[in-house]
C-alpha cells in the first residue's frame, strides 16, 4: 500500500481497475435483470456473408481504409471472419 501512495500512476491504475470491475458488475446485474423481464431473450443468428457479398462490400466502398469509421468496420469484419474461420477449422 505504501508503494501505491508513492507512485500516483499506480494509484490511478488501481482506481481505474476498481471502477472497471464495479462497472462490469453493475452492467452484468442490469443485463440479468432485463433478461429476466424478457428483454434480449430471443437470439438471432447472423447471416453468413458469402465471398461474393464480401467482394461487393470491398468494391462498393463499405469496407476500406479511407475513413476512420470505415477502417473500424473493416478491422472488425476481418477480425470476426478470421476468428470464425479459425474456430471452424479446429
């Protein structure tokens, strides 16, 4: 504890971690409450995007690197594609 008082950075990190876990518990509790009320109970299965559909997203400009939001969408798409294909192969 004395080391934490000496280093303000460590105190901030500990505080952020405590706040993170407190927020996580609060969100978890809220989601469980809403689920018990019937909110978010019905799960929807995402449609598989074909290679032709992916190619169309690239050529139409849905995916790309020219704007920050588009880069985020592209990274998310590629990451999900990688994760789902690596899970199905193992």
